[in-house]
C-alpha cells in the first residue's frame, strides 16, 4: 500500500494469505562471480481453484529473467508482467490444478555490495536472505508464510559447496542438498569457497549422530574451537531444558567477513559474522568469548523457535526473536553467573531499548506498520521481546511456562505463527486470560511506575500499604495508553538487615493499585522490582541512606546493584547540574567491593559508574536538558574521588585478582579479570598510568591488553601502545576493528571527532566492510560528549559517512543513523547542528528507502 506521501507502507491489517500453496522448491545454481545463473522449479497449487488469482512473485531489479515456462510451455507474453520488484502471471494463464513454474535468471554477485541475497565476500559466495534477500536471487513468493521443501544443486569449481539440509549428492564440481523440513525463503542459505572445517559430532538423546562443522578460511582453523564447544553445549542444553532435539544429519556453521548482521539461523547452515566465531586468547576478549557462546546458542535455538515454527509475517518478528533471545539469556545464565547476566541484560535494555522508547523511533514489539522491515531489527523487537517472555514466565510460573512451551511446539510445529497463537497456548495451558497482557506486544513506550508507602504501626500488628500507579507516555502514533499487566517482585527487609518474607510477585492490572501486608512488627525496607521483574521505570521516594541500606543488605543481586546504581546516579545528576550530591556513594561502594565473599564480576559491575548516556537519560527523564560536557566532567570527578578514597583497597584488589596460569575464558577467571580491569580504570587516574603500561606490556591475552589500552587512552595517553597493537596485529581484521573502534570511543571528548576523521582517511579503513564501518562510527557514537560535541563535529562526520555508505549498503547506513535518535533532548545549539546533519542526509538524491524512513522519523520528532 502506498500512502499519500508516496511511501510504500506495509500494514498488519492488510495481511492476506498467499493465494497459492508452494509445496516444493528445486534450485540449480551455476556459480559465476559476475554472471550466476539460477534455475528454479516451483511446484504450486491454487489455494482456492474456484477463485482464480494472479501469481505475484518478488524479484529485485538485479534479477535478469532469461526464461519462464508453465508446465513446460512458454506462456503468452501478454500474461507475464515485469515491474521493478515483481513478476506477475495473470490468473488467465494459470491452470485450476497444481502446476510447475520454471524460471532461469542471471544475477551478478560481484556487484552486490548491499550483502543481501547472493554476494561475494573475499572470493567466497554467501547469502543473506532475512528479511527480504531471496528476491535478489530469483523470482519467488518471498514472505515467511510460504513454506516449502528445498532441493538445491550447486555447480562450481570451488572446493566447498554448502546449502541447507542434508547432503544428498557430491561429485567433482557439483553438490546437492535436500532440506526435508518446509521453510520460507528467508531461511535459504548457500556458501561456496575455499574453506576448512573444524569438525566434531553430537549424539542426540534419541541416539542419532549429527555431524558438526565450523567452516572458516584455512588460516583461521586454530580460532574456531571455542565456537564448536559452544555449539555442543547449546545442543545439550536445549535437549535438557526445553526437550528440543536436532532434526538433520549435519549442522554447519560458516564464518563470513562481510556480513550485515551478527549471524543468521538458516536451517542446518548458520552463517555468522566472523567476529562471532573466531576467538583465541591473543585476539579475543572475555566479552568476545561470552558473546560467541551466546550467539552460537541463539542461532542454534532458532532451529525450533524460528525455523520449525516461524513467523507468519514480518510484523510477528518479535515472536521468534524475543523468544530466542530469552532462551539464549537463560543459557548464558546457566553457563555463567545468573545474577551478573541479569544485570548486564538490564543495562543493555536501558541503554538501547529505553532510549528507543523515549524517542522518534519508538514502536511496539509487534508494530502494526512499516516501510522497510530491515529497520525493525531493533532492541524493542529483540531485548524487549525477551523481557515480555520473562514476564509471562513469572506470571504463570516455571511449570506453567514448560506446559505452554510443550503445547506450542506440539501445536505449531511446521507453522508460520502469530503473537495470537503464542498467547493462546499460554491461555490453554494455564487457564489465564492474557487479553490485557497482549498490550505489551501492541503498545510502544516504557511504563512509568510510581510507588508510595503507608506504614501503620498500630494496625494489625504493623500494616504496610504499597500503592503503585502506572502511566505510559505518548509515543509516535499512540498518544494514549491503557494500563498493562505488570509483575512487581517485592521483598521486605527488616531494620536489622534480615529478610522478613520471601519475594512475592504482585500482579498489577489497574492504573492505580494497592497491596497490603500485615503483622510486620517493625517497619521494613521495601526491595521493589526485584530481578527487574518488568521493563518499567520505577520512581519511589527514597533517600540515599535507604539506598545504602539496600546496597548493604538486599538479598536480591539485581536490587542490590540497583541501589548502588541509584546512589551513583543521584550524585552524578546533581553534580552535572552544579549541585552538591546528597549522599556518599563513594563510601557505600567501598564497603561493597571490600566484600571478598561477593562474586568478583558482581563487584566489578558495582564498581563501574553509570555511563554518560545513562546519566543523560536520567536527567532527560526528570525534565532536565542534559549537558554532555558537564556530565563528562561530573563522571570523571567521581571516578577520581573513588580512586583517591579507596586507593589502598583498590591496590590490594588489583594485585589479588591477578589470574595465574594459562588463559581460560571460563566464568571464574573472566570474573576476576573483570574486577581487576575495573580497578585498573580507576587507579590509572592516580598512578600516572604505570600499572596500565606494565599490564599492556606483559598481558598474555587481549582482555587485559585492551583494558590497559582503554585506561591509557582515557587519560590522553597510550599512543605507543596503539602503535604496538597495530604492528602486532596488522592484517588481523577483527583485532584491527577493535583498534579503529577504541580510539574515538576512549578519546578525550574534544579529540573524538578529529581522531575519527583522521582514521577514516587511512588506507586500511575498509569502510565497505560492515564491521570496519560500524567500528569507527560506533566508536565515535559511544563517546557521548565527543559525538555530541558543541561544535557539531561529531554530527557532521557521521552524516558525511552515512551519505557515503547509503548507496553502497543501505542496511548499514540506516541502522547506524539511529545514533541521532536522541538529538531532541539537548540544548538549542546542539539541536540545530544535529537537525542540519539529518536534513543534509534527507536531501540527498537517491537516498535509500531504508535510510529515508529512519531519518524522516527522527526529523519529525523535532517538529
């Protein structure tokens, strides 16, 4: 549908089933870098033979039609209509019974710079078809509710030829693959190139042996072992926890250097950005290892939550992604520290998704319209989608959740499902009415929750009333919001620090609701929203003394961390406004990090101050105009005070947390390194950088090397270390991505944009590679005061490169343009410069639909 402004807007309300059933797809690829021929044989049946309809196939402009036959005959050309992105056979040409449509097309993978469809990465053919990339390969009903079995033949002189499913034929220059499980076209995959495999096997619980391969370039085989270990752990975990068994004879993973996304769950052939496969102690950090483990699991888990059960249409994207993110979060919690994982997930949600909800790009987890689906691979769909699953699990309990998931797999195996299907299995399995809960899927915005306490010591042995009120601010297209179901996990702590009662989940359903607890004796301290039981912003009257009490005594790790975070934010927001802080966050944190019984990773999280973007968000939510320079100065001053106040304790921790022996990426060693590196970041402020320089020189792993480098760069030093890192790893693309990213990210704010500009002029700034482009522009955006420099240099540099990238790779340009989404929260001078940059992008001739949609929404926010 085209709206009055000419935009091609897709609407959920317009969904109609495809009028034909596609039962089988046979593809033949004759690979050639500049002229690949694709023959497709598609077996169709009319959905309703009594109501003849046109057959509309999707096909991009780069798809050249060479031939077309219908049941072996060439149809009348008058019945074949080719438009820019479709091929239509009129109903008059189609029989009322099953028929075979065969086409031959020619495409040019070497010219495919957008990395959608079939393209070439350093001599290797590879594909990316989600969301709508298959239409750039051949003419096809490229939508997720059209599912068929695939048989694929690949002709090429390249040694490794891979596709989905099981191998069914192999000869010189040819490979055949058959996938017996019906799938939509977005899950199709093909890889061909000079590759080497790290191989293993997994025996399923029913006794079937599955061959496992991680395919990499031959020089990278020594860095693929951890990915294989992670895959095997994922397969075992999914059997143990969800009862899901793998269903093919082989599972292949391929590492690709040029990739728009992190990874892709194609059935039986997962294609990964190489940064999420390759790891060795000297090139990957602890964070890289954990991310690899999680993403390998995520894509594997999609085999059931995404592949065997896919989404009916792209409006339902959060059905597969939110559920699978929740599953990979559970997996990481089991593999590592559940408490630390939960805190890290909340940090990511607040820094990315809450910001999204507050700005012009706000949308529900299930939007009701879009112009470009690639722009909806967002934190709202993924991270908030996972939070919604977590709330469901809290509301129905572990047993109810397991019954609902078992019913979901039984009922919808082989289906293209909807959010309504998902909620219905929970209703049927648990007897709950989830009509109101559905608003979490259909409404944008982050609910604001306020809490008030009323203590009556002489009533019923001590009565505490908790009154909650909820309100969700207006978002684009949704000015008014009805109340949602909000699970609020609450604990009560006595004056002596002991837990009064176990955690109870209060179920809020009204705009205002009170809950009463009696027989308490003495007034307790309320620990609210334990475990971050709902993705809301909670406001409650609380002084710094109470926050410090919770930091010292709360038994819920998240709430304990949150108390410390609130203490820090209270002090930092005051300082950023030129006010005196009300409490002593520095002393309270010192008492916590001195607790040797606490998990080192948890202590590291508590020791790390809120980021500048988080401080700006808090000020904005309080109706203040954030000043990036003042925020930076306030954070630096507090970090210096922490270092000076706790110098002796920090020094002991730095020495005591050193890890001996060979590097291991396990949770225990990583936790010790995380605390030691957090300590180093503080001590570097007062020791002249001596410890960081020594650590960089002796570090036997990238985790410590990068921590030392960042600590030095943030003090305006580290040039010798940068040069050494470059000399040591020049030619290693993943390490050099870190090298490009860390310089603007850790630079002094005034130097961030100039450094980024200088780096962009280097010969090794391969900007056409998505990872390298994201590294540099993302590094600048991560420097809050640097990107929002008052002179507009950060905005200008970013706009310049987005305009350069857009005609080459619209997906990357559009996604990176989101760094501007908070532009309206700042002062008039910054707003004017940011708006000028956005308008410069919007005025460009030939701007892609992807980037135009994003930029126009952000410009509209300032109207």
